[in-house]
C-alpha cells in the first residue's frame, strides 16, 4: 500500500471540508477561536492549528458567512467570538445537502 498517497489524500479531504466543519460547529454556538478548535477536536478526529483556523475565519468573514465580535471577560481579557450570519446558515444548508448527495452517490459505487 502507498501510505504516502493515503496521507496526502487525507490532508486534501481535510482541507476541502474544513470550511464545512467550521460552519457546522458555529451553527448553534458562538465560539471564540481556541474554544472552536477544542469543540471540533472533541466532536471529530480532526485537529486544527491556530495558524489554519484564523486565516479560514478571515475568509469566512470576508465571504460574509461569519461575523466576529470582541467580548470582555470577567478576567479582563477580551475574546473574539465568531458566529454564523444568516447567509452563512443558508450556505451551510446548501453544503449539507450537497454532502448528503455526495455520500449517497459514493455509496452506490
């Protein structure tokens, strides 16, 4: 077996679905960066580095799929919380529908 090929393929799948995973995580939750990373790690086998997450969040904000706001904490250290916009929720619905179609079509093979 070509382990190198499988490793590269897994990496490409992860990169291709990361936006989808982050949008899903933010559907019901307003989360700050570290919390978002930990939430995804707790629900999946996917580990996201901060250096990957924050540029992705900037792209999602630029696409108007997510927003962010700084919220003061009792400890005095503000945190930037992210949440989906209405357009982000609609986009996620379309992505989920496509994912379901894709999964069904792959299972037919």
